[in-house]
């Protein structure tokens, strides 16, 4: 089915984000565009795949990486927290749970990052 194909796509794109989970800050910064693009790929499709919570966390990663270009600041620790949350949702099979995404949104707002 189409939904199953979307799930496979989202999981593959999510893996492109998760590889940055242990990346040092300088690598995250240097590859922030690629990380942001991978996260945006997840965010744009996850809802249609029934994985809205995962998509919102990914959108947060995109917002954080985009803040370097649009707002002039970088929060590597927050990026790592978001990637960890993405990994946790996948591991627990809770890809549609929006609770974590809501908390991370509050974190970004407190940092001044626009979604």
C-alpha cells in the first residue's frame, strides 16, 4: 500500500538523520545543511505515513539547522537532544506520539528558534 511505502521512505530518511547522533559539534555544524535537508525530508512525509510525532521532531531539527542561516545562531546541544528524541521514538515504536515533539518545540521557542 501507499502508506507502507511512505513508512519505508520515512524510516530510510530518518536513518540519514540518526547517523549524526554521535557526531561532534564541529561535524554537526559543518554538515548542518545536509542534516537539515534529511530532517526536512522526514518532516514533509511522516504525517502521511502515520508518523506525525516523528515528523514534528524532524521539523525541529530542520528549524535548528536552518537557524544558522536565517537567525545566525547554532545550538548543537539542542540538535543532539532532538536526534536522541528521534531515535527514542523509533526505538519505542511511538512515531505518532506528539508529546515529545511538543516539549522540544517549547525548548526551541525558549532558545529563540523560529519554526
